[in-house]
């Protein structure tokens, strides 16, 4: 579980300078590449880890979560562009990520992932309702997901090393 | 009445602790290796091997022995019959719990 947390946590924090310095277009491009690539790396990580520890699990639930994240983010971005609502383009993908995290949490029975998905979803919906600046939404969601994900991910690594 | 008692739905091959544990692990996975099962179920090599033989004889698991990086490795996967037997066992246990609670 630590790998997707650290990977997507780092990517979320990395997306903040992208949107601040390069703008929303580059931000969307960043996630368009980083999201699917990160998802595939995560699937590869679980496959290799399963083989190493001696327990191979079905890949389908993780692929479904990946499809939900990628398709949800793509639809939100496209709809936001069509109706000229950049806030939706920025706030929609994190909601898709939260939905995907919930699917992975169910599969891995991870309470931490449920909390993380809840935090991301709540912050995102709150910002969508209250904030008019898309860049501010992107930055806040980047922090709201990135910091807890890195903290939880590092905590999991620390606990594994202590055992 | 006794013929409909939930305990009659329990399968002696599946119900034993280690064998139930093996099928429980395999029900949630594609396959598991011998070492993982041994450590997870806290049994000895010989004990696990004996129970795997029983399950294999009943057609509930398939055992694949191979060399990986020049080391022997034994993978175990549940057959369709094994998954079905495990599901029936859980259903029987649920029925028993409902009856006695």
C-alpha cells in the first residue's frame, strides 16, 4: 500500500509548482501523463510484490480502479472544457481519484485509504462549492492529497521496517 | 429435522482448520506459494504438505512445482470445485451461526 501513497502523494505535490508556474493547461497535461503512468506503475508494483511474497491477487479490481480514475478524470476535464468551467476540470479529477482509492481500499481492506479518499473528496467538493479560482483549487487539493498520502505512506514504510 | 441441521452442510475435508485456512487464503487470491501459506497459517512444512495432499486429492487445489531463479518453488491455486466447496462451507457456517444465536 505504501507505493501508490508515496507515488501519488509526491505527484500531487509536484503538480503544485506545475499549476502555479506553468498554468492550468500544463497542469492538465501533467495529470494526463502522470495519472495513467502512475496507475500502471502501481499495478506493476503489486504484481512484482505479490510474486515476491508468494501471494498473487487478481488484477481486475485494481484495473477497474485505474479505469475509474483515468476515465473519470478525462470526462471531468472534457466536460469542464466544453461548458467552459475550468473549476470542474481541476476539481473533477481528484474526485475520480478518490473514487478509485475507495475501490482499492475495499480490495485491500485499508482504513487509511478510506480516510485519504474521504479527505480528498471532502476538500475537493468543499472547494468546488466555495472557491472561484481554479488554480487555488488545484493547489489546495494538491496539498490535501499530497501531504496526508506522503505521511501515511512513510508511516506504513516505517512500521514495515520496525517489524 | 436433523437432516436439515446446518452442521450437515459442513464438509469434513474443508472444515479442518488448516485446510479451511488454505482455501480461505486461496479464495482471495489467484495463487499462493507454499512458504506464504506455511507462515500465514503458522504450521510446519510437513503438516502443510499433508493437508495440501488431502485438498489436492479431493480436487480442491492444484499444486504446481517449478524452479524460479534456480530454487524450487511450490505454487498452490484453488480449483473451481475448491472455491465452490469453500463458498458452501461459509454458507453452512453462516446458517449455523444464525441458528444458534
